[in-house]
């Protein structure tokens, strides 16, 4: 297995209201998010998958289940290692109000130093997410490893895979329902897609690793030959 597909949950009710929901229960997708989930199912198509790991929060299951329902034998495994950051007492507050907190500046400029009040540290989150990703990569089977998670978690994984400092992870944008893909067939991870909301991943992901050589910058995803 060489491909890791990172999917952020689709637009949620909390996203719509500008609230940092964290791990609070019963945060479902918005109408916009349900449409995004349906589009995501089409984009993923018949991608070959060996394992789907999903954050236990409702909005992540609602994002990926429309796709899983179209594929026989696909099952999602809940993985606490890729759940949302525990924002502690920040959970449930509006982003506008949080932006006035002294900690906000540190979150933006030095996130490796952040430990949320009554919650967890961003460095701790990155460590647990990496453990889950590597565990999934080591599991048996063929096809891509799919992780359905949250914005900050995916940003932390992207930063680690690219050898970036966690303090730089705020430079990365991960939108709702976006797909990010890494190729682990080489000595170091290679970023194939970042924050993508349009590409049909079935064709992209099923390209054999030997055809993903990047001399000259790469030739793009393979397309099926029409008879």
C-alpha cells in the first residue's frame, strides 16, 4: 500500500454558525455538507481501499457513509486517534470570541506550545494521529488507506508528512469535504493532492505506483482508455 487519502468531514452545523464544536456530540452536517458528502461519493468512485478509518464524531460518519453505502464490503472503523482536537473549555464557543483570548495568538503563531484549557495539546494530537496513520499503513490488504477526520488533525498530518514544523501548520488550508493524498511508495512521502475539491479520486488513486514517477513534475492522474 502506498496511498493515504485524508478526507475532512463536510460542512457542519457548527461551521455554519462559526462555532468551534470540538468533541461536542450531535454536531451534524448542514444542508451544504450533505450535498458535499453526496458529491464526495461520486469523486471517490471505485477507489481501491484496504481500510477506512473514521473519527468517531457524527459529522465524519455522515460524510463518508454515502460513499460506503454504494460499495459492497466496505466498512468504516472508528478510530479515536484521528478524532477532533480536545479543545477543552474552548469547545462550543464562537471563533469571534476565541480570537480575543491571549492563547489565540499562540495557537496561530506557535501551535506546538498550545495546550487548550481542560483539553489537550496540539503536539499530543499530532502524535496520536500519526500513530493511527502508521497503524493503518501497516495493516494487511491492498488499496489506499482512507482517513476521515478534522481540519486541524489533517493539517498536522500534512505538516509531519512534509517534514514541516508543527509551528508552521497554520499555513495549510483544509476545507470541508476536501481530499488530500500522499504517496508513500518512495523513501519519503510525496504530496499528490492538497485540499482538493474537484478531482475524481478513483482514476487518480488507482494509478499504479510505478506510473506515478515525478520526473518533470509528474504527468497527472491516469485516465481510462475508451474503447
